[in-house]
């Protein structure tokens, strides 16, 4: 699962036409026939991580429903858009152009959903172990509840295959706020992530793959917020700060609310059961950060560690982000619960430094 969805995203711009209309044939009572097909979108292309998650969900759903509910994948479902790919998929689900979607949880804050923001508060969810506890526990349900603001139902929260998000510098390591000051940093659009980078002194830009490649070659972008699994296309030698995790990436498995409500109670239950099985599969198959870091170094990258003073300075710099997030009572409560859970777990495995000095 080491191929980047961004590489595929530049290759093809797929225009979606017409409405989804995939939730089966409505009967006279407003329900559905026994056979139901749901169109489910992802930003990824066939054979890439998001596509595999959808395939797993489809297999579980088909088995549980004995073939009565099937999933039709829609790859590269952002259409002709050139930015905010996950948000584009989210909007297509909201408008019922798609029945369902697999969408980065970090994308929803720019769509008016506040309940998922705690997951991306800077330096809070910093390990796969903590994220697994969140997505398999009560916190997952609490964070997904707010998706009704966007007209969708959250069926599951899953660890994203690409894993933890670290800062990557292209000429110089991003260790302290001074290293971010005045620099352009590529990051997928997220209000919370953008706010954190801005407080660190950087200018975040949601560059698409073509723009990013040109900007990096011309020295116009100093680094990226990304994961080890997605860094193979970066300018080499890229330098990752291994002990700084901005957040652990998660995906949301969602369905249009109207489509969901038109299904029978049994069908809704089957969707939730298949989503839970898919979540468990994702938990078991997410690449460990330490393993991904070793592979990154083997392919020419470097990993360095920030000092204790650097870490303290980073935490101090993003305090205004927490002040803003915690103005919302729900987000404040979720952050507090995550902190308690984090304190109950063993310290995360540290990514070891590697590469040429």
C-alpha cells in the first residue's frame, strides 16, 4: 500500500455525469426492492489504498446481505476539480450525486463539520495505537455524530492506510517554529491543519500534484505535511521530523442521509456491520510508522529528531489553535477525552533517525 493517491490524482481527471441513483429501485411505499446498488466514491484510482478499502467494504456487505446489497466503486471521484479532492467527493455525497464516500476525516472541517476537528488538533493524536483506540471505541461515534450537519451519516471511522502525518523539509529539516517561518508548506486542505501551520509561521498551500511537483523543483515550496508512505515522490533527500506527528490520519466511511433513511432498518444494520468489519480490517492492515520510516530511508530519505526544546516551542506556538478549537464545547470535551485516553497508553514507539547526516 505504498503508492500515493496523489500520483494517480494527476493522471486522470474523471468527470462524473448524472446523479447517483444507485440505491436500488424505489417501490410504491418509498422503500427499495431487495436488490440495492450503492455508488461509493474515493479520490483514489483502482488498485490504490482507498480503492482497496472500498473493495473490502463491498465484500463484507455483499457477504452479510447475501448479495442483496452491492457497492459500485467510483474512482477519482473528485471529477474535474484540481484542488480539495476529498472535499469535492464529500460534496458529491452531500448532493446525492454519489450514494456513499470514503473521505479523509480532516477534510470535513472546511465543510462545516466541527465534531471531527479534535482528531486533527496539532500534536494530539500522535500514534497508530491511540488512533486505533479512538476508531474502535466510543469516541468514534461521538466524532461521527456531527456529520449530520453535512447531510451524511457516518458509518465508521478508519485509520487511513497512509498513517501518521509528519513535517517533511526539502532542503532543511522542519524542527522548530523558526524553520517554518516564512516557508510555503504543501498540505491537503483542512482548516485545523492550516491554522496549525500558520501559527508555526508557515504559509500552507493545497497544491495539486502537478503544481506541487513544479513548485518543489523551482524551490518555491519548502516542505510538506505528509506521511512516510506518500513521500516517495518528494524531492530527495527529503528530511522528515520523525518525532513530530501533526496528527494521525483517519478516513470517514459515509452515506448520504436521505439514501440511508430510505433503506430499511435491516439494510441500515447491514451497512453498519459491514463498515465495522472494514474498520477492523483497516486497523489490522495499517502500516506501522516505524516500518514506513525505514522504507523511506531505504529509498533515499532522511529522518531526524527534534530536540526537547524544539518540541516545547512547537507546542507553545500552536496554543492559539487550541484556544479557538476549545471555544466549541463539543470539541473541548473531545480533546479532553483524547488526552485522557492518550495518558492511559504506553508511549508511542519512536521513529529512529536515519539517512545521511
